[in-house]
C-alpha cells in the first residue's frame, strides 16, 4: 500500500531537518508501536519529537510529498491499537507540546497544547478555582483524549470531550494549518468542524492546539459507597437515581471480582458484592439533599447502608483505587495480559446487558472483572489470559465479539470510550451502516493520499 523507498526518502529528508530529534532506535520505535491490548505491536520506521506546531507542518509537507504514513503519538495509553503503525512511516511524538498557553478565568476556558496530560493541566489550574473535568482511567494527553472522544467517571455530569472542546488548531495532511471553532460558547456559523475532528483518531488531521471549557471547583464534594445483593439491583438503583433527577457527578459500578481486585491492590476493605461508588458536587445544602435522596433510593434495592463522607483524603483514596482498577485487575493473575473492551447501551438495558455478560464470562471460564460508568450506560470488561495461552485468547476474542453484538442488539454501541482504532474496525459498518461510506468520503476529502493514521477506523 505504501512504498518503502518513498518512506525512506521522507525519513532521510526529515533527518536533515530534525537531526537528533528524529530517532530510529529500535527501543524508541518499539515504544511508539506499543499497545496495551491484545493487538500485536507494529512499530513505525522513525519517531520525531516535535518542539512546536511548525515542526508538525514541515513533517506533514514532506510526508505528503512522499506519501509516507504519519501517526500522532500522545502518551500511548489508547486501548484499540490507535498508535500502531501497520504500514510503517513516521510517528510524531507530541509530548513536548505540553504547555498551557492561556487561562481565561472570566470566560472559564483554557488554551493548551495537545501533549499536556489531564493531571498536569489540573495541577496548573489548582490555584484558579477551576478544573477540567474529563478523567479517563489513564493519565492521557489532552490531544489523545480529543482524538478518541474520551470521557471518564464524571461524564454523567460534565459530559465527554465533545462537550468540553470549544475549538482547535489542526495541521492537515498537506501541511496546511487551520483553526476550527473558537472561544464563544455557541455559534451558528457553518459546519461544526470541531466536532468532526473530535473522535477522528488522527485520521483527518493532527491536533496542535485546543481551547477547552473549564468548570468551577465545587464548594462541597461528597462521595460514598453502597453494596447491593445483585448486579440488577445496583443497576436499577442507578436508573431510579437518574430518573429522579438526582444530580450525580460520578456513579461507578464494580462487580464483585473487581472489588476483590481493588481491595487487594489498594489495601481496602470494601464489601465484595456489586458496588456503586458515588460522588456529588455542589453547595453544602444541595449536596446534603442529594446524599439523603440517594440514600433513600438505595433502601429500595439493598439492606446495606449508603456510607458517605466529605473527607477529602477518604474520597481521594477511594477514587484512586477506581482509577487503578486496570492494574488491580491485572494483578489478579500475575503475568497475565488484559484485553480491555467497552460497550455502551441505553441505561434501561444496562442491567440486562451486564447480567448477560457475566453469565457469558462464567459459562466460558473467563477471568474478566467489570467496571462501568453506569450513569450513562457504559461499562468495561477486562478478560485476562497468560500471553502464551492461545486457546484462552481465542475464547476471549469470541467473548468480545458476542459482547459487542449483544450491545448492538440493545441499541448500543461497540465502544463508549475506547474508540475503534484497529481492534473494532470490523464492527463499524455493522453499527453505522451506510454512514461508514460517508465517513470514508470525508476521509478521502481531507486526506486523499491516506497518510494520516492509515489502517484505523475503516476495515
């Protein structure tokens, strides 16, 4: 599909421009073709550590000339092979583009470079009384989060990346530089190109700057836990909470196996039953009211009490354990690899989907903890296997296929957060139908030579 001689010519020319900032070291190449999932590593031919937007412009001009594949690399935390280089080419490492360019306190927005991570951004904002709310499990780069349309534990209140990006600067396949969106909170001017780039997985352009919405740090934050006798009871409590309009900031479901993993990994003593982790944001008065109302909901579905606290240290320990759930799950089977996957269904079908998934896990002898952002119907499964157990890996692949088809049959999606990448390309047409042809047409218009992250999204 791509001519290796042309790729090498592009690398030779770029080496003259970038010197030691261009690496062909095997260890560096391996790192930039690395994936944490079941997909094999596929290394690029070179990695360039860019210093500014004009470096990206120059790289794209050369790569467009020689029809050389280009893959943008943030922190490499994506889970569906997004940063793999199946056709070789050049990986652009964005990590040095990590600056906060402007904080506009009065307008509640911030302008950042794509390489900054969500934790670093919020550390920068810590004295402003503002924060950026999107929090996927990994400490991902903001650019990568935009490219995969990421979300996290508090999407039920603050939305996902698509709801929190106002505008961006993008380098196109031919090296041209465009700005889309802006700083105003609404606009009726032309196509919403900002939303088009969000979730495009680096296949339409390379994001080099983002304008993000910020939110005021709540006056009071209260968090707590409640265990339930069954998954259905926990899910039904979530549905009633949402239907009653109780303003949740976070509501997470952990199945008993994931609770056990978190207890062991994070030195906790949570009840090893289906568990909801909940958080409320607001004033002292509103949070107290929310806690009382949620506690009343819980009594409809469990005899266990809703235990809550406004103590920052206790809350942070609990949510740190939640964010470490992936590593806690891997520790259940030392030496194992995880094949993380996620789906999302209408919340009314959540209990049915999770119960059917657990039954599938048990029937096939899998070790696969479940955790979910259940306020919006999204849950994750992490089947575990030893690296050399081909039979179990085949079982896991078949299980993942059934999980996706189950979600689609319930009006859901093949991925609520992880994205399509390489791993779920085969399901996009089943989910989207002929709309995939429209997507392919957009891709061809933006990137006629197919050099931007080829082999992703489309089969």
